[in-house]
C-alpha cells in the first residue's frame, strides 16, 4: 500500500499548477488543505465537501491528481441511493511529484559521435 504525503502532493502541484503561475506558498497551503480531507485514506465521500471545496477538487481532477467514482445502494422501498466519492490518484501524484525538467547532457548527444563523416557530408549535399 503506497502512502501519499503532503510533500508528495505539494511537489505534484508545483509541477502542475506551479508551472501555470501558482505561488509556492499557495501550493503548500493547497496540498495541506487537500490532505486534511484525506488523512491516511485514499477515498472520501463527496458528502463531506462544501461547494467551495468541491470546486477545488474539480480543479485537482483537471490536474490529474483526483478522480471520482460512485456507488449505488438500494434502500428500503427499492429506491437507489447514489454515493459519490473522491479518490487520490496515488500513481499520478507520485509521477507528477517526481517530474524533473530534463536538461540534455553531453552523454545525450554522444550518438552523433557515432555517425560517420560521409553521412554528414551526404546530408549537406542534399540541402
């Protein structure tokens, strides 16, 4: 069972919303805000949320770190009661948290050293 920390969520949000202009301090508050709902759980009931909270969760769903699902329960008299849930997308949070802007190194360009001079000269002739 994978545990998601506030720091994981914070890094994931920095790599998404932070790149869209959200300040680091706002990202930190948002990560704490979200994790206060979930605690050590992966899933919470939508009934716990107020309209303002739900708007934030929809934004986080757009970012890719939350998703929803619903369950149906048949209650007395045959009526169906739908329960909506929010779920932390742990793999996606960890993936987003560990994103690093990849800067090419000299090793990345080493393949060009393996190309013979006649290939380079042939390419120049075609231009």
